C-alpha cells in the first residue's frame, strides 16, 4: 500500500474515532429513555451501521484493507473525542 493511501486511512481512522465518540454520546440519550427491546434494537443497529460506514469509507480509500493500527487510531480518536467533549462541556 502506498504511503499517501496509508496516511489518508490513518487520518480517516482517527477522525472516525472522534465522530464515533460523539455518536455514542447521542446514542446514550435514546438508550436510557426506552424499553428493553428498543434498547437492544437501537444498540444493534448503532453498532452495525457504524461498522458498515467505517468499512465503506475504507473501501473508498484503500479497498477496505484493514490493519491493526487503524483500530488503534480509532481508539485514540475516540479517547481524544471524549476528552474534547468533556472540555467543551465545561
């Protein structure tokens, strides 16, 4: 894989982690205001949609080739997004 493609995929993974943290914050609002079967349905659709969206984005960039450091950057992006949302909240 070329270096420019790897850098694009790394950047997208990090930004997607930030977006994922924001989407989880929104999803929590609906999760605690509904019945059990709605909670299960909402959570299942949330996870499925986010995985599908990430792999569709990766497919546009590098034919959906997934490396372990993409997962690490999603986690780092998520943690950065959580910290960003906490500091923005204050």
